[in-house]
């Protein structure tokens, strides 16, 4: 009976993998808020209401200059959104946040109100990795949240394997690293060794506020402020932690696997 | 037994002026602590801090049967103190930590080595315990592991397949959490508390918020306590379900593995319907909750929860019906009850050794004073028991939530807090999904943190994992490890 029960139940459930990216993306929770947008032209003169409320000092405003928000450091608590009297900082509800260059996460300058989404790898790397990307995950001070939301991509709902992306158990088998955590001083050696063990050409993906800029631990003597203080990073995926959809979108964007 | 203790008694989630904490010369303090531990008290936290011209030690004891905590401290001293570990192994990691942080030597400690101090890009692991013999070989695993998991180093001493001894060396995740808390709360403190152990955000953030509230002398509104209770049980559901799935995966039982991976995400999404974040970030704040669970939202959440509970019950039924799964779990990775008591284990791992140890029951605070859950206990101490306790807790947390969601108390979810009391010690225990999360704060004369001590349940339980491997085949390490599923960063801080 046991086998029969299992099969019946399994059939009843049907295919549980989401339609995305062919179909619509799953809806983010209504209180998620998505990426932030900064329209510094709305800022009142010398208003700095958003600055002291930011836990990671991602928002700064120097005298006489427009406000600047670093989405790499941002943990998306939206304290600045609530504090802003003129709605200069707003939530867009957009899950797409992955960028190729660190400066593409800096918001506030004219023409840079929103982040500049990642472009795909160049043709040569796309040919190599586009249909088969093997990643080694290194948690270097990660709190297990970025790790959990990366791990979830392997479950039947997201089924990362259908894109040819897989997490492997050895750096020798990998095409790149996916790093979480601020890169603690105590993981520096292990991270370098892992990176060195990955054969060329290789890519590095930094997931979460910690791996991008140190997150809530920025400035601590015990951490490096993110992965790019040690290694060249090819893709930054902001969030604390990023929603699994944000991570998946970033990976697909990098591989040019999203429908135009 | 607590009635006759010379330690100062205090209930969970409360505070006490520093001057009212009984104080002994260090030798007498250690003797008094040892006496209480011999009488059945448990070491909730044990730490040192600067005091006067030297350092002092503080012990927070839990008298579980009497539903009370107790606290005592030593006079200022420097140099060394007699080790508690010799007679009470539950102190061993605390004493290593005190030695590392404050250069106070526990004289007689049998295995004094660093906990998380680093040098040249890696923790100073020191010498590992070695078993000698021609047939003995050593296996080193980590720090980077095969899956998507935090780093740590495991050193096995094996004779053939059999593990004679496992030593666990951590510290790779050390982010300077406690160092940064001195002089706090700071701007980043709240988000740091949410990431002490990111999959136990609700437990740690609740403990932190409660510590601040007891220092300020003002409880969070009832509705916030209700919502925190809901979030805590949702966190337990998500993680226990993930663990059942991972255990199923490790014994090659894929139907439950696949189903639980998905259902875990469904539970996380329920937390996200409350606050937008799957881990509950931003929900627990000092003075209450950052979001409300309005009745419409609560109804929606309850409906989704019903579906997920039916799913998880089905996935669990496949699992427990399969003789191949049961046979693989039974008798694997046993921790005996006496060992569990001796090393001070907590949480589901302790309950799987037959110990009735649950903060929600022993030291209820917040909403758990008004709404109770039965304690899930299983006696066999093996992987089977640890999986079984999780399964039982999934059922009970589910029932609890379905009931509580229909009866919210009215009122606000957040009220401002007055300033923190100066020269005061506050303690909060929260039963996170891994077990007892303990936060202790001591304030200075201006109400800032002189010392903030965080004890994650993993800090108590890593030794349990090491013991569970003794005499087991090394190939059983993955299921033993999953059956504990401890936090690296919660330990490394």
C-alpha cells in the first residue's frame, strides 16, 4: 500500500515547479518592497532625515551634495523610506537587483535614480557557462539566511537544475564561486584556497549585503567588508537575504537565459 | 531546590540591579556555582567582564523544575580561577571562551584551547586530540563543506570505519558580534541581533527586544507578544520541516526530501506575509513589533497554514511509514541522557534524550505565559529520536498556530520605550527552534551595555554532536550532523 499511496499522492500534486522564467514571476510578498529608488531632486535642502536611521550607513548626504544610497550595503529595512518626508526614497516592488559592477548599486546621482541591472557575460563565457554552470558555494561569515535562500533554488519549486546550474561539492568541479557573508578574517585563507582551486576561466558571485559590503558587520575588525576586498566579483545580488527570485533572476541574467 | 540557593533568583525576561547580585571571592563563587550545578541547576550562561581594576565572572543558572533563573557573580580579580569543567563538563566551552576573551585561566581545565581567535586568515585551532595506534587514521573535513552550508572543521580519529573521537573546531564565522556590542545599543545592533544566527532571527531578535524591554521596565504590548509567539512557531515549523527533508535526503528517501524542501519555503513565505521578509527581519523591534497581523491577513495566513500543515503531515507520513528510513535512524548516533545532562544539552536534541527541557514550558515568557504547548520528548537519544521530536513539534506548533491565529488580543503592536536602566543586569531565554537562546545584558551608569552575552543553543550542543559520533561509522556523520543541524555563526558570534 505504501508505494501505491506515495505514487497516488505524488500524481495528485502534479508538477510543482514554477513557470518562471517562461511564465510570470512569482509574486513577492506585499510587504517586501523590492528594490529602492532615489530621486534626489525631491530632497529638501539640507534634509538628512534618512541618514541617521540607516543601520548600515548605506545612506549618506554630504553638505551641498545630493543624497546617496548604496544598495550594496542596504539591508532593505526601509527605515529611510519611512523617514523621508518628501518621498525621495521609495520602494519599487521590483525583484530584479543583480548588477555587474559595484558602482551600479549606488543610487542618487542624476540619471542614477535606480540600480543598473546586470548585463550578460561576454560571448565567450556565455558559450562556456550558458547552458552548464557549476558553482561552489562558500559561506564566509554568512548567517545561514543567504545560504537558505540559495539552497531553496535546488528544491522542486525553483528547480535550478533545469537551467543547467548546479552547486558542486568540490572547487575542482566548479566554474565559479557563490560567496555569502562578509568574509570573516577567519575564512580568508579558506576562501582564497577555494578560489585558487577553481580552474580558469571562473566567475565570482556575491550574494547578500554582507558579501557585497559587510552588511551589518561593516567596519568590524574581524571581517573584510565583502568578497570584492579579496576577489574580483562578477555579479552582485543585494538583499538581506535576497529573495530566492532575486538570486535566480541574477543568475539567469548573467547567463543571458531570460526571455527578452 | 532553588529556595535555598545563595544566588539571586529572577524569572525569565526580567532584570535585577547589578548591586543586588550576590558576589563572592572568585574561589567561593566557583564553589557556589559548582554546588548549584551538582543540585541540578543548569548553566544558561557563564561569562566574564571588566569590573573595577580586574575582571569578574557572572553565572546565570536555570532551575528548570522550579521555573526560575538565578544569577551570581565574583568579585573583581585577575589571573586565574578554579575550573568548573573538571566536575561539570557543561562549563567547558564557556571557560575556554573566558580564557580567550579575558586572559583569565581556568586552572585544571582539561582541554584549554581557543574557541574563535584567528591568525593569518584562519582560526587558531591548536592541537587536536589524537588517538595513537597503527590502525588509527585521522579524517579532516572542512572548513568549506560539500553543500550550501556554513563553515567549520571536523577532525575524526577512526579505526577503520569506526569513529573513536570527533573534535569540532569552529571560529570561522566569527564576526566580532560581542565585541561590537560594548557601549551599545548602536545603530547596527538590531540588525546584528537578527543575524546572530540568521535562520533563528525570530528567536534572537525576540530575546534582544525583551532584554531591552526589561531594562526599560516596560513590557511590549500584549498583541506584540502574541505576534512574536506566532513568528517563533512559524520559524520552528520552517526549520524543522527543512530538517526532516534533509534527513530524508541523507538516507536517500527522496519523496519526503523533495516535498519538505518545498514546504519549508511555504512556511518561510508565511513569515513573509507578516513582515515581507522570509526570516522575520524587521518584525521584532524594541517595544513591540514592526508590523501588525491584521485580521484579514491572519485569516489568509491561517488558510495557507492549513494547506501546508496537511502537506507536511503527508510528507512525514511517507517518511515514518518507510521501514528503510526507520531502520537507518534507529540506534544511530546515540547520546545517552546522562551525557546530555552532563554537557548541558538544550532544545530538541536534549528532548530527544528524554529530558523535559523547554524554555516555553520551564521558563515561560511573553505569550507562552498565556498559551502553552506540550513538550515533545522521545527517550532513545538517537537520530530517530531527534527526527521524531521534530515531527512532534511540527504537529504541536501547527496546532498552536491554528488556534492562536483566531484569538488575537486587541491593542497596539508597538509602544515607545523609556531609557534603559543603569547598572542593571537583564536576562531573557527564548526557546528557538534549536533550543535555548540566552541573552544577558549588563548596563553601565549611563544605561549603555557594559557587556552583552549571547548564548546560542548550538554553543551547548556541539559537544553533543561530537559524542553522538563515538563508536558510530564515519559514514553516519552526515545524518548525525543533520539530526542536530547546529548553527556555526551562532556559536562563533
